[in-house]
C-alpha cells in the first residue's frame, strides 16, 4: 500500500487487522509510561497507541530511511511531535534512556526480540510483543533467553475480544535484568 509499508492484499483489512488490532493492545501500557516501538515500520503499533492514548510518550525506532522518513512525516502531519520521536537506528544500537515498555509487531521471533528489546528497558520495564498464533511456541522457544532477563515467565494475554473478531495476542515479559540478554 502507498509506500510499500503493508502488502498489496492488506488494503481491505487495514482497519481491523492492523489499526484496531494494534490500538486495543495499548491497554497493556500503564498511564503515562514511556514506550519504544522497535522496528516501527508503518508505525504499528506505536502510532496507533499514541493516537488512542494521549498520556503516552513514544519513540519509534526504525533503522530504514524510507520507513523512518514516512514515520517522521506522519508524526508531523498528525501533530504528535510533543509526544513522539522517530529514531533512525537499530534496537541493538540504542544508547539512550531506558523505557518503561518496549513493544514490537511483526519484527522477529520472540527469542530474538528479547535479545534486542530487553537492553532498551529500564529495570522493572516490560517487553510487550504483539504476536499471532505462533505465540505459545515462541514463548517456549524463548524461555532460556527470557530467564536471563526476568525472574518471571512470559505471560500471554489477549486484547480486544469485545470489538475484534480475532483478539490481539500479546506476550508480556517483565525485565528485571535488562542487560542479561546475550546479544
């Protein structure tokens, strides 16, 4: 679509499969938390979250120039510059302040996401990964890596069951030791 950020067959499903699917998962975030969206791409879930939740502050982390340019234009056009920053970098190269929540959608398997996202969390922060039907298997595969950064097992939650035909599946990982994940 448009700039190639979503596949050509996604147009009929943009609202339910992408925008609403992401927006409902913002319920996983507490009031006023600082959030990073890793591999933000088309701005999902990050832009959907800050549009739905005026209390959130967001950093969209995107390494590709074409996508980060698109995100910067969206932030300007939607007048979100007071609450949203776009950082053209890879998660592994982030050197800024830690986040309360690090999220992602359709970026990588959970095992790799934990390695990339845990170092971006402040101690006590959380990874909130939007996942599909593979979530249970990914949780099992990622258990050793999760154990390096957390004293808790990964938790599986769904959001939006009251408004979506297919609720959004979210894996949440509490990050007790952000730098415990091997890169």
